[in-house]
């Protein structure tokens, strides 16, 4: 088999309408997202890049050493890989300017959300991640998650209402 086995396999095209579950890990052995200011700055870069590249972050969460996001394209020409590359590049550059350190690992992990999958379950997974990791008692107790389009309160109500129906 040829190719770089250290990088995840990618589909040939991530252009167009789609929804993606994204995980990006911080540079090895670093925990940059315990700092509220770092989280705020990286969030700003991701949200600005999403707006510019025509994506929406339905939900995102920064754990100490990685982030998760449910990302949805808004147009037929939206390029998911371009969005991720630019968001990582802008946030990583700003982080290096202020700290002198690298922020991100080279690659990222993504999964295309299928039509039969529930975005609510993915959002629930994202916002409950700090609880499962023992960082908070409830999602509401953890400060480093949010959404580009919904308030935290709306997400908590929505995910608890939807999960009680299952």
C-alpha cells in the first residue's frame, strides 16, 4: 500500500453541501485549551473563518488538548478542507505569535454525517464530552463549548428534550 499511513484517509472531495463531525488535536503533550483567553481567541478565528467560508458550527467544544465541532456547509461551493485549513492556520499563527509555541497537530479527524444520523446525538456527544472526562458535573458547568447559531441554553434544552424522546 502506498501513501502516508500517518494521516487519516480523506475522500476526494469535501466541496458542497454536507455536515461533518470534526476533531482537531492540539500539538502533542500540550493543553492549550485550559486557558480561557486561548479558547476565546481560537473560537473567534474558527467562527470568523466559518462565516467567510460559508459554514456554520452547530456545536463546538474545547477540551484541554483537542476540540470537537459539528460543522455544516451552507452552499454548494463551500470547501470543508479549506475551512479547516484556514481556521487552523489563522488560530495557530495567532497562538504562536503570543506564546511562541505550536497550537495544532498537522492533521485532523473528520467524519461525514450521514442523512440517517441524528445531529442532535452528535451535539449531545460534543457538549457532554467534558462531563464524561470528569471536567464538569453538567454541560452547563463547563465554559468552553457553544454554537455559532444557538445559545448554550437552547442547546441544553434541545438536547435534553430530544434525548428524552429516544
